[in-house]
C-alpha cells in the first residue's frame, strides 16, 4: 500500500535548538501523537519558502510532517501504512 | 552510497527495513526500478528492470514511488560533508563522488581515517551505509568501491594491481560497458589481467586510437583524469528535458501539449543559466522502443519556452506516426551561448523579455509553474525518478 497523502494543517510541538528543529508531538483530528523517533529529515525549496520535512514515528506508525519556514505552518503530509 | 534511493526510503519508513523494496515511478506497471534494496537484489531484482518483471521475479516486492527531493537534499548534504576534507570533490552521480585528498590527507590522519570518518558521519546523520574505495587514481578508487558492498572500505594500491586484476572481470572497470565487454570477449579478453597483458597496438587496432589507448591504460590500472570539482566544471553544451507519458498515445495534440510543458521547463532552465540555444533536438520514443529523432538549426538564439515549442512543432509537422503510439517525448537545445542579452530594436521582443522576467520572478518566489500558460493547465508532469539534472542532463 502506498502512503496516504494527507496534506492537512496540524498543530505541532517542536523544539528549535542550535539551528535544528525537533518535533516532539502533533495533534491530528483531535488526537495527540507523541514523536518517539525522527527517522529522516530533509529540506526542499518551493519558491522562496524552505520546506523542512520530518519522517517521524509514534512507536506504531510513521508520519511525514512538513514545516514551511516562510509561512511558519506545519502540515501532516503523509501517513505510511505499510 | 549503497542502494541509495531504496536505503533512504527504508530509513524514512521503518516498516520497509529488512524487506525487498524497489524505488521507481510508483505502482504503475510502466515504471522501471530506479533502485532496489539489498533484500530485493538478493532475490534477483535489478536496477532498470521494468516493475512488472521485478514483481514477477519477486512477488513480495514493495514498490515505492521515489521522491527526488529527499535524494537530492541528501546528496547535497553529503557533498558539503566531503568538502570538509577537500575542495576537490567531483559529484560523479547523485550517489557517488570522487574526493582528491592528496593535499589534505596528512591533516586528517590519512585517507583511511578520512574514509572511516565519512562513513561514521553518514551513518550518524542519515543512518545510511556507504562503500568507500581508495586508490591512487579514479579508476582504481571506483573499482575498489565496487568490490565490497554494502558498507565496505577497500584500498587498492598500484602494487596490488597485477595480482588483483587476474580475478576481476573486465566489466568491473568503469568505462567498460556491455558492448565493449562483448568486443573484448571476442578478442579473448574477459578479465582485467587479460586486458593488462594485451599489447596497446592490438587494442588501438581494434578500437581506434582514443578508446584503444584508454583501454590499454585501464589494463595497466592507470588513469590520468583529474577529480573535477563542481566549481571547475565545464559549461553545459546542451539543455533539455524528456518525459515518459503516463499512457502511450496516438494523438499528436497530446504529444504537443507535453512538448509545450517540456519546452517551458527547458526555457526556464536556459534563462536560469543565462543561456540561449539555436539548435532544437526533438525526440519521440514509441511503445515498441523504436524512436524518432530530428534536429534543426533555427535562425535565432532562444530561451523562451514558446519559441522552443514552436520550433519543435515545425520539426514535428508532417510526421506520420504510422500507427505507432508515443511513449516518451524529449526536447533539447544545443549550440548554446551565454550572457547574450542584446537589446532588440523590435518592441514586441523587448516586451516579451519583460514578461518572461516577471514570470520567472513569480515562479522563483512561489515555486515552479505558479504562473503558466493556460494551455498547460491540463498537462501535469509527475516527478521523474532516476533522471536528475544533477550536473546537467543531455549534455556533451
């Protein structure tokens, strides 16, 4: 099963430390998910905006979060079901 | 890097770890395997294999749609990391690089120490393994890098060459493809050792001066080519884009629509590099993998997608598909010149330049194809896998 594209604006609790972003939890559809592990991080530019991507796990599932540093917004972009 | 795209996807999604994974254009049967995990390779899946064939060989194979943004970002971070050790870093492909540490190795404790350090840092930052080959030149370093995968570190010195070459197939040498391998086999040359013993005059007689001489040097384990860092790279000789259609088509209007999209991309790329091109190459690949290719030198240099498209359509005019469905469309501009921005006496040309500049500014700020021609709204190009304009595609 390919990952489900969600692209939904979400609330994220993150620590910004020494030039790096560490997401700690996020709320999706009223449920709070704790970030147990950050599996991978990468960035890409979209126009002037820099989008930071985080593949995170809550211990059960994996999610892809993105942070738009220009608009200061967080999105849940994908959920890995497999 | 080892099974780069697949390894990245296994890091991103922990549930893929330890499983046979292939990265391609998605779950469509038309895609090919751009990279296979070691678990998939062990079951016979190879890079370049059509996904339906890979699935047939390995029914449990998990096909993952690749995401170039991850791979390009990772690759850029790696190159930056390598630059900590030397400024002579040549990006050979998205997942391979040559480092010339001749002048800096003493400062970092030697080449083996540098290799171990790099492997450790890549593992810490990305959780990925890589193989490092160390040699006195690029040929031997590349060969060393091929000998122990994954997660290897192999050193080849000149003194190792005579003995080592005896057991290495000639196809392991970088620059010896399937065709040359076949020609060499006809001459009874199957190992690097046999190539080593073959007199240069015989190789030159069979392959001509350039290739024959080059093969002779390879046989001796010699390679004089320098590590060419990005900042010393030659300018691109051509620029272009190609695209495999989601579905084969007999409809030339659909082909033209994709052609316009590709022409706009090419125009944008030319303008970003301050280039203009005069010769337009158009190519189509049919569903039976035969193709049509034609080029035409135009009257003027151009960097506007619409001009490029119009020229390509002129080439396309009169083409009879003869019942052949088109699978891939490609366009490329050559005869490039740089920084020619002469003010035109024709007002409309100057106006067009201003419009293009404005469109470029908007797209720079908000992302590619934020402003597009109306006719492109029906045509979406999905991101391609495995074809990265990393240095410059379709060059030289």
